[in-house]
C-alpha cells in the first residue's frame, strides 16, 4: 500500500488503492457542503420527494480544520480526512492512506493502515480493523476511530506497548464508512442512519417522498405534540404527560387510545397517507445488509408469514459501503478482531443476532467473547455487554408500554453475525453514548428519558431539551414543537461529553488489539547426522491471548492451518533422487508440514530432515505461516 501524494485538497484526490494501484487525479468536484454559491444542500439520486435542504452549520461541529485537533467538538468528514492525510505525511514509515471505494454519491471512503513498514508488510502480521460512521447520524462512532488513530500515532516510540503493537501488528482504521450520510447529517436539519440512496421505506411504491421538515426554522428536527381533540385523535392518542416531570415537558408512551396526546417528528404529511415523515432521505440500513442470515426488506416475504428486515436492501451486499468492507476483510484474512461502531445504547454488542450463543456458537469461542465482554465493561463502564438476540433484546425485562415480558428478538443481516459465523473473527458492533441517561435518578432500574432530562437540567444547563413552543401546523392545526435535541443529545452527546466516551471505547478496542495472536519462532536447532543428513527442529509459540483461529474460523475454512516450509534454490532440489539437496522428511511428496492451529501460550515443535549431496554449504529459507498469527521467515545454512 502507498500513501497519499503530498499535495492534497478536499476536492481533488490522488490516491493509492489497497493493491498499490494509482487511481490518479479524480475530476474536480465541488460538493454541496463546500459550494458557497448555494444556500441549499442537494442530495444525489432521483426520488419522489425533495432532494435539497437549507444548509445549516451546527455550533457543535468543526467544519474547517484548526491547527490543533481537540475532541471537545465534532468534526465533519472533510476535517477528519484532513487529519488522516496530515498523519500520512507526518508518519510515512508507519502509515498508508488509501481509498477503498467511493460512496453512493462518489465521495472517497478512505482507510488508513498503521504498522511499522520496516518490520514487514501489513498482510504478514496479525491485524485488527475498526470502523465508524456506518450509520450516517451516529457520528460519535467516527470520532472514536479518529481518536484512536491520533492516540496510536502520537504515542508510537513513546509508549512501549503501543510501539510494540505497531511494530508487530497491523491496525486498519476506517473513520467514515458512510460519508454521504454523515455529511448530510452535519450540514442540514435532516437526520438519518442510512446512506442517501433513495429507498421506499413505507412500501407505497414511492421513494423518499415524505422527509422531515424544519417547520420553525431553527435548523433542528424536534418533535411535535398535539392534544387529542377529535374522536379519531383520541382513539390514536398514545402519549401522556409523564407524571414524574412536574414541568410538563416529558412525554410518556402508553397504549393507543389511553393517551391525551399525539407525538410526531417535526414536519408535514407530504404524501397524504396520514403518516408523518415515514419515508425520508435514504432508509437502507448498512448494518442489515450483510450476507449472514440476511432477510428480504419489508414486503419482500411473499407469504406474509416469514421474517423480513427493514432497510436490508435488494440483496446481501447491495450497498457499496457494506460491500467494500466485506471485500476488504475477505482479502485480508489476517484480521482477527473487528469493531464496527454505532451509537446510542452504551453496550458492547456482539453475535449471535438470531439465536442464543449456547445454541449456535462453539463453547470455546463463546468463552472468549464472554471474557472480552467483561474486559470491555471494566474499561468502559457500560451497563451491558453481550449478544444481540438475548442480552440486547431483553436488557429491560418488560415492555414499558404493555407490561409484557420481553423476549429474545432476531436481527438479520447484521455485521457481527457476518463477522463470527461467516468470517470467523471476534466482531463487535459496540454502541457508544446513552441518550443522556447518565444514572437511574428514580431508581426504577431503567435508564430512560426521565433520567436524561434530570441530567440535562443538573449537568448540561438544560441545553439538550427545547421547551415546547406553540406552532400553527398547516395540517394538524395547533401543535407544540420541542423535545430533546436529536443530534447532539439523543443520538450523540453534547460535545463536552465527547472525549470521555470515545476515549474509553478506543481503549477497549486497543485492549483487544493487544490480544491478537502472534506466532513467534522460539528456536531453530540444526543437528548434523551421518552421510550428509541434517535434522532441523523448529519450535514456535503463540504469544498472543487469542488463538490463531476461532473454532468457527476452522469450520468455515477462512483460516488455514499453521504450517512450516523449507525452501532451497530450485536448482538444488531438481532431479528427484539425484538432487543436490533432498528433503527426506516429511517423506511425502508434499514437503509442507501442517501443524494445526496454535492456541494462546501453546508451544509446538516440528522437524525436517535434509540430505545434502554436495560438499558446499547451502542456504535454506525457513517459513512459518499462520493466516492470523503472522508470517515469520528465517535463513539457515546447512553444511560445512
């Protein structure tokens, strides 16, 4: 891999791909966020609704890079890319920056490889991969990847553990897997967790026909509440004023017909179907688009009796952003650890997503995951760690609206399931931030909006909640607009909270990277026998805390057995029984020694026997190959 050219602008790219291919200068393009001639942000794609929105700059976001990178503010994708490019120029011996693909709108999806190039190729070392920004609005995840990159690069040569890590391992970092979604999110009032590719979310045959609108012009999509007046409204009303909040700000969900209020997101009913903002920009969910246990999108089950998965896409890996991740990983099977970060539920989230771990995972693998769950909680303090199907779905025991007990619930096409069941790796989809619910103020065992409101009032100067204000809605009549700030309180935290969250998450990712398997040659003994024979005894160990292959990796054949090879110049070994050099053991024609899979701390020994039929000494190249444990090569000399 090669780094960027030293001259770079945010509009003109010159990049080297993962294969080393020079993509050349891309045509100059002014992206809507940088077009000073327009006050509107235009989104690509043909849709039945609007594709342009008034630009908005949020005080919580840095849009132009400063001299110093700090984490008391969010950063636009352009600013993040600025720092990755700068680091690639500043640390050329340990970084490579390249474009893995282009997004739906044609934006570069950049990725950085961090490893000491002098100690070997990135693909010859055990590796970890961390990405953020898969869901466009979950920008805290991208900040965590940015923080980790800065932490690794600035501490190389200073921190012994980080130096050792970068010398012996490879870290792949992708800060923006969905730059289209994140850029729109940070430059307009629009919210999304998808790419911007048009998608029919409500199954009416129309694409993106009913987006949210910023009716009061404050640049933020809040909620609308309406007092139920008509009989129809009273039948549908499913909110009341939460009695825990005497100020009347907080709404509480109840059963339909049991409430006094209706609650909507801010906007109008563009398609006249009686629903509000149900089909906005995009709608495809990149974390439902993986091939493992994929299910059709809504309305894709023609029986009406099976499972579907909202946002799944037309077919597995239909989306460029997901496909680029999968193809990169499959071409880099040296990766043992992955974390594809999201936001909003503070949890270390992992497979399985469609069954219990006891039902579908190898016990040995499940034990590793459970150990890492505990490690994660120790580092981050998250209240939960575990699988999607059971732990995530039932983290609260009952449905707070119906009172029914919660049951395990499947999630299809999920990244962590691809990571374990298909790719045979440790793969987390960790969730940062907590919707502002810092502690359980009322002691009910649930971290909910009441707890968030209390914390906002006591610790955040009430900046996270907009007081309800009356508004004359063109369709609903009198409503009130207000509620939690969706972008920088609910989905992502206030900027002053940012670094604490992304730092502790990054330290967990770093801790997992430090556990990567590592094959090390302990000893090579050469013993001379009679008649020109030599015995070469090779001893190695796995000094990491993870095995070179999970049991699932063995099952799906993503990882080959560890193996030893002894190579001589071809001129020395040709001629069969008349060859100048013969490997007599192994006795088979195949001279590679397959040694199984090396567990953490395990030491193994294997031997070659060689007969030399000449007086001159010969050189041999000893190779120890492990798909995920690394590649080791040593030269030995046989003969007088």
